[in-house]
C-alpha cells in the first residue's frame, strides 16, 4: 500500500501535463505574441523620432598660386608632412643617434647609508603573526 502511494506521488511530481486544454493555452500565447509585436511596432515606429536629413556639404577648393605669400608660408609644412619621406626605401641612409644618457649617479654610491646590524641567526625562523594565537606547532625536521 505504501509503495503504491509513493509511486503515485513520484508520478505526480514528474507529470508535467497540465489539466487545461492545450489549444486554449496555445491561442492565448499567440494572442500575447501578436499584442507584444504590435506594441513594439507602435513604440519604435510612432514614438521614436525620425532621422533628420542633412544637405550634402558643398566641397570648396582653394587654389594657391605658386610663389604667393600663402603658398610660401605653407611650403615647409607640406614638405615636412610628405609621407613618402618616411618610406622604408628612403630612410635606410639616415643615421638615428642613440638617445642621450643623462648624467645620473645614485646617491648611495657617494654616501653609504647606515645599516642596522643583522639579528643573530637562530635554528628556527618563525613567520610573524598578525595576531597572537598562542604557541604555533612547528615540525622539527633535520
């Protein structure tokens, strides 16, 4: 008798079939999906601001006459900004100097700092503890 009741309870735990009609549940889910899609369409089409259209910018060209004052002022900048000057086949003959080494001498070379004497060596070095937990057992191995 007890095994039949336990078996029935186990079957009820893993029995996922609902008592309602599955066609009605499917119809409700389809109606909810249609409503949510309609709401999203209205939200993003009606309330979202449309993109503004801008006129294309009019391209303007400035022509500098050779030998003019403006051309002579821009000539050094244009010559320095020429990307072909930095191409690999044009920089092989350039010699790049090493960076200068600053005249630095550390202060400990001129005046020796005063040092405290080292502690006496012991057989066993214990690590410092942040709190005093009492005696710590350490294995003596030699």
